[in-house]
C-alpha cells in the first residue's frame, strides 16, 4: 500500500446540479479528466467534497460515480469519518463494498473535550479491526479543534490495517515526527499545500491537495522535483502555487475551489447551503491568481 500512496491526490469536490442534487455525470467526467494526468489517485468525500453536508445515500452515490471513472491501477480513497465509531464502521464497510481501496477517517469532534488520546486510539483501532480495506487517519485540527498527538499515531501505527495519516496543518515538526513512525509501512500525506516542498523533504510520501484539482500537472511536477532532488525547481514551483492554493482552501474554501474548477475547464458548480456562493471579489482574485500560474507555466486556454 505504501507505494500506492506515493504521489499526489486531489480531494475532489462533490458536484451538484441546478436543483442541488448530486451530479454523478459531472463527477465522472471530472474524474476521467483527472485520470489523464499524473495524479496517483482520488480522494472522494473529504472535507472539500462537502462530505458533512451529504446524506448517506448521496455519499454512496458519489463513491459509485468516482469508482466508475478510476481505473484499478489508481487508488480510490474515500472519507468515511463520522461522529460515532459505529457510524464510521458502517460508512467504511459501505465504501469498501462500493470499491474503495482505502478509507480516510477524520477525528470525531462533537465531544472534542472528551476526545482523549485513549478515546481516539480506541476509535481508530475499532474502525481498523472492522474495515475490509486499509485505514488512513485524518488530522484536521483547524475545523475539528482536535490534533492527533504522537502517542496516538504511534499506537495506531502498530495496527496492521492502519497504513498512514493525512496531516493537514503547517506544523512541519509534527509531520516529521509522524513520518519517523514505522516509516517502512506507515505513510504521511501532506494536506497543506503551502508546505508541500518542505513536507516531502521531511518525509511525507505524498500529498492530498485542494489545488491539485485545479492544477494537477503542476502539483505532480512539484512532488517529482522534490523527490528527484531538483530543489531549485521545486522551490520556484512551490512559490508559484502557494497563492492560488491558499485562495482555493483556507481563504475562500469550497466555493473558491469550485469556481477555480469552472475556470480550469472542469465542472465545479454551486456549493450546498449553509455554505455561501462565491463573492465577486473572490472571483476576481482567483481568476487573476490562476492566470498568473498558467502564464508562468506557458499554459494557455
């Protein structure tokens, strides 16, 4: 599994039609487009997929649509984190039945003050025991208010069915500590685009990046430059990608990402309430940032 986690994954948005329903035709078309690039796989139903705003039936519909377009040679990871261990296990089993190769499980956060190291470890071990496919932990401290600690990672990494963690924060010291845990079989994926270059240097085996949806070739090139030791090229590309990466993630969120997808020739479409539509100011900033990156790369259209 570790070799299959080596590279760049886009955490794809869930496309809705004009009625606000899941648009499986658009999702499949987007995925087929991404599969013509060097991306090593797809993450469906992550935070950028508005997973928390979908029903269970809608979630299953998304997984089916994505699996139809992802060849067996590429990895399909599905986000299955729920607030209870029981619901997480049920979502994980359904995702596996629908063709997921691995699952990404966020930290439960409703009772965040009670999510001790012991509670989180027990949760992840129970999920991994029940999962038919490998499990990746998801450290998402910004939205959840919970940070996975080194002792939790160390305990989880002892489980044969827990194969890695997505670390979505700029904390490189924490990422490097995670990368040193059972490095022969436990992968760390960077989820924070502005630090991909140093994260890979520090031991990340790959990355799951919102901006990879919009600029897949450029993000793959960044990863390959670092892996090949072409640090001058990697740093230059990192600096070009960081402004647009921030706009489609921390600054304007899913609405910004979906607009950028529309501009890049994919199907982004509307967000689901209570998320708000993109503002005119955001539209201008994202358009200009995308044109800057494409112009620097000599890309047209």
